[in-house]
């Protein structure tokens, strides 16, 4: 988890509420990604960014927005939380040739 | 589309026994392959990766994996398991989205004393 921080560690939301999951890195890596982890499904890519100002959708983007205004930060926004978004969310960073990848410690989100 | 299967949801071994965790992938080109380990309540730690070259890859904590193109497999092995190896293990392949990965569903390893 070196160099990648995620806040908060835990969050409980009510259906319809919005919130932002924070991800920050201090390793100056270009690539940042958000995954969600659900039992029996491994990790699935939500959104990713290949550099500041550039973002794109992954496998399961619906209900989430991202932006990348700086190299260091890659926040994930839930616009209107739904129970289906109850999950553990991981931010990941990697360098250009993927030879170094790091995952953050995760945010456990519960939507009631 | 790329996919990864891990046929074993849960494996239990005795401490000191050997271990093999299976991983099969579907990928159109030469894949980049990875094994990660996740301890309870923790993030993911990279164990090892295969990009090219020698098909037997050594990783951290005494793990190794062998890439077999003919079988589309990348199985993880360890000759003698320690109680601290109890965790969930994920196999991953480079996905369509460049720097990102497609993960298998994971195999949970339990170690008996």
C-alpha cells in the first residue's frame, strides 16, 4: 500500500445520498484506477485515468463519476447511492510499464 | 474479452504441505499475468508477475508460478505452506483498458496447524 492513501476507511450511506471517495498518491505515477470488490467476483474496474485531465470508463462505471485534475488525486463520486453499490473500493496506481503497481488499503462502503 | 477463472473457491492445506492454486485465462495475445494476495481486511499485495521470457516466475514469500501457453494457465505454487499464508489469492491478466487488470474471483486459502 506504499504511497496510496484512501479515505475514508469505512462509510455508511443511505440510499440516494452522495459522497466522494478520496484517493491520493505521492509516487508520481501516471495511471490511477478504481476497482470495486464483491464476494466471489474478484475486483472489477470502475474508472481509470492515464494522466491528469484524462479519464475513461471501465467495466462497471454506472453510478460513478471521476475526475483527475492533478497527478496526485483521483476522487470517485457516487451521485445517488444505491444498495447495489455496497462494496469495498480500491484505488490502484501504476507506472507507465505496469511493472510497479500498488493498491490502496480500501474503503468499505455500505448503502442502506 | 479477457477473462480469468480460478476453479477453486476455497482450499485447505496443512502447514508444511505443498500448495498449487490454479488460474486459467482467456486473452488474445501474449498476456501479462499477475498473482496478488489479500489478507483479511487488507489491500492487495503483488506476489509475482509474468511479462515475457522464462515461464517459471519467482515471487515474494517463496511463491512461484508457471506460465503454460498451451494450457492458458498460470498456476501459483509454494513447496511448504506457512500459517501466515492463509489469505485470499487473486490471479489477474492485463485487460483491455491498458494499465488495468481483469481479476479472477479469488481462491481462499486456509492453513491447518
